[in-house]
C-alpha cells in the first residue's frame, strides 16, 4: 500500500510539473520519458492532488 501511495504522489507531482510547464501533454510527456495518456489518467484519478482543471466533473 505504501508503494501505491508513493506512486500516486509521484504522478501527482508530475501532473503539477506538467501544468506549471505550460506545455501540451504530449510534448511534456515525451520530454520526461512517459506517455501523455499517463498524465491524463493521473490528472483524472489522483483526486484532490490533481490540478483543478483536470479533475473529473460529476
């Protein structure tokens, strides 16, 4: 469980860096070495740690 929480925190930080960068998901992800869909997934799944503009609307 700690490992899952650590991964979630790591991805939440990546999403934050992405949003601060001003780059598109594809450009940012490729530069960082992962896939854009991973950013989108985390932005929608990381709950309150994801930037407001990427939280799921219900």
